[in-house]
């Protein structure tokens, strides 16, 4: 074998090893989009265990849930952690998405709050009621109001919206607003739907709610979401294991007590 051929083979081997090394390194990076507390904190706890397994977890905090889904669908992220399954399903339908729920992590006590009234009986006729304007959470809010006997809804399959309200009983005037605007709406409306983490920012706790959602059997659990093409990958399996560890469960039970609870 000639010296020139040996040198060529050596160069090829070096290039192959470099290519494999780069790809192995790339495989050890987990890119995940998460919303704010407690989601970002849960990912950080999981990242500590994943680091021991040789992973480098890169967390991008996004408050725009649609952007986080678009990024995951486009493979800018390996997973995201901010939504419940009904929200994901609507995104998939509207955007030809390939997102899949991998595992429910925790659920929260959503409900209705009022800055003006202390109990349900005080809510006046013609009250202004703030609810989300996205289809899944508007459905959720309307179901809570119906369960409390404050409105009646048309019998139907699928998601409810304001057009399905047939009787508000108190002649409610609805304000449908984006999720980030619900805290401000609480300041202006007589009654407002919201999540514990959002209300805590203004010092309002779940115990201050006029009423909260009854058991939904995990339907609205905040979930780890991936794509059809990577849901069974080792990377996602390891991420799922880390996000359902005893450390994560302990964090939710101790630091998020009264606001939410683990579902794994």
C-alpha cells in the first residue's frame, strides 16, 4: 500500500471520527421550550439529572404558547412544556402539526376571581366576566361557569364558545381576552378566569378564588410534548424520566402546594 494511499485513508478516518463526534455531541443537546414558573423550574430540576447522563439541556423560556409550538413543529426544539393536550390538539388541527403528548406532569387549580366580590352570591346582574379568547381555554372557562349554575350551554359535542351560551341567568357581559391580559382584566371586570401562577404575580392566591374547577381527570394537565418523529427517541425517554422523578414530584408538592399537584 502506497504512502499516499495511507495518508488519504488516515485523513478519511479523521474526518469520519470528527463527523461522528460532532453528531454525538449534537445528540447530547436537549432543546426545550418552557413557559415561566413553575415549568421552567421543573425543567431545571430535570436538567440536573440529565447532566449526569451526559446531556446538555438548553431551556428557552417563551410566554407565547403558539410560538413554542411552531418552534417544536419546525424542529427548533426537541420538546416543549407549557400546555395541556386540548390546546395542543387545536394547534395541530390549525397548523397541520405533528405534536404529541408524551406525559402529563402536573395540573393546576384554575378558577374565577373577583376584586370586588367575596362570594358567588354577590355577583350582580350585568356583571362583566373576563374569560380567555383561545378556543380550548374559553371552553374550559364556560364549563366551569355552567357547573356553578351561572350559565347554561347548548347541548353539543366539541368545544364550547360564547355562541353556545343560551342563558347567563345574570345577564353577564363577557370579555374574551388573550391569556396574558387576564390579570389586567381582573382589575377591571367583576369576575375573571385565571391560573394560579398568573394571579400570584399580583399577590392573589387560589384560596381567594370565588370558585375553582372541579376534577377533570387530568384532561388539562400541563404536559411534556414532543413530535411524532421523536416521541420514542432515547433523548425524549430520558427527558421524560427526569421530569417525572421524585425530586420533581417533591418540588411540585412542596413548592407548588395549593396551586397545583403532580399527575404522575
